[in-house]
C-alpha cells in the first residue's frame, strides 16, 4: 500500500462507496475516473474511500486514487476529505447497519462536509412531497403496508395495486397485483432482478406467497397507474436535477426509459432501453400536448428537490422518475438521491452526458470555496 501525501492547500473530495468484490473493490469505476479528471482541472484532489476504513487516530482513510499516467487505480492512505460525495449503495439492511455509525461520525466531523445526505426511503419521500400543495396532485395514492388485510382492502376497492419496497432501486422487488375472474395474478421482479409472473386461484395462497416474497421487508402499497406505450411496454421519464457551480438547482436533462416487453417497470437494469424525450412524447401525444407535458415535467422535477430539502436537509442531486399516463398527466413516481447516469449514456446529447458528470465536482468546488471564504472573514 502506498502512502499518499496531501498537497499543501489542496482541497480534497472523497467519493464514499461500499466495497464490492474485485480490484479495485468498487463499482462505477469509469464514472469515478472521469470525476477524478474533472476534479483535477478544478484543483481538487479526488479519491474513492470506504466508510469502514476510517482511521480516527491518524485522521486518514484507506482508499484509491486514479493515476492518469499509469491508467490504473492506486491504493493508499488519504487525509479525511474536505467534502464527501456519497455513492454508498447498501445491498441489505445489515450492510447499512454496519456503516451507519462511522458515517454519522464523519458527518459530525467539523472538517468534512457532505455534498448531500442520502434520502431515507420511499415512504419518507412520499410524506415530504405530500406536504407540498404543488406536488400533491401529482403524487399517486400510497400507504405503508402494515398487514395483509391492507392488500385485501385495496384489491376490493380498486381491483389492482402496485407493491414497492421502502428501500430499494433498479425495479427490484416490485409487484403489480391484480384480481382476475380466475383469481389473482402477480407480475414483477425479484430482488435478484428476475422476472416473476404467477397466478393464484385462492386469496389465501396469494397472500401467503406475498408474505414470503416481501420477507419481512418494509413495503408500500401504491395506486397502480397504467404508464405504458400502445404496445403495453412500461415507460417513464428520468429527470436528473443537480446543483451547479453556483450551488443552484438545475435540470441537467431528461430521458425516457422504456422497459423490456412484459416488464412492469421501465428500469434499464431490467432489460429496458433509453430514448430521447421530446421525439418520444411527440410520437405518443402529438406536438402540442408533448410540449405541455415536457414543461410540466420540467417544473415538477425542479420542485421536488426544493421541497425535499425543506424537510430532509442538504441534497446535491436527484434522479426524479416521472410517469405519464394515457391522458398526459405527469406523476411523481420516485426520487433517488444517488442517481445513476445510464439513461443518458446512449443518447445523442453530449452536453447532458458531460454535465451529469461534471456538476457534482462543480458543486463540490463551490461548497469548498464558499466555506473558505466564510472562514477567511472570521
């Protein structure tokens, strides 16, 4: 292991990740490599580190830095970062529990600032959005699943529902449940991202299977919205909103995500693909309504982070998932504080792709310079 000396007066940004098998032991390597290059141009030393490898006695962390000369990641010791870009994805509650305390301690450290704080879960986000009169009409009816009788009640009243885990991403663990003349049908994806489609003749068997499927996890029941193309493929709009070089929210870009045939979600990890937003909307709704939908989606996407910050605290970026029904109404489906960028990777707009990567470093530079100016005035 190499020992890395801190450059005098250098501002440091640590990308905090959960370890993963391999070398180097983390995902999104290409994204972090590009962040490192952008940071270097801004005068920032950028490295990747792990929340369970914090040395409080020496005020240093174990991590990796990308060496442009050798084109490889080099392991070493680094000072506690001035700013933290949180990209920790917790595979299960046990992993989160293991890292919770060191992360809290780092957040409380006077020398380190987090660009943003990760959102706690879908139910928390839903409750915050429902407190805003502008967003409330665009949020689907949702409640916390507390008992199997809740499912029975929803099916009796509405005939179908959508089950989604309180914590989770990439469309894993979601179910569309509907009552049919022959019983019940469940369609969705397992936590291994495998497609599931089952029919049940009896209510008791259906409820028993759902109990096993949810396996003690916290779940939400949500009104099922028909958000599909004419061919029945699920789609939504991923809007990426980020703070920029001035610390202000901006809409970086939007992309349509269309799910694989038969999928109940549009997530790309489930076999979907991305399309340009405006041409897609024009083909489906016509030019006039498409323009109105795009304008509404733009306004809602920028409203969501403003509302969430009022109740949650600082955020740096959000992936806001928006559904568009057959009538053209825009619905807020989810907000993710650690968004991916795969929806923009295959699109033609290089400006959006570059901005989606550049903005976290521009905001980090703004935050660190603002703090230096405040300290200089003391």
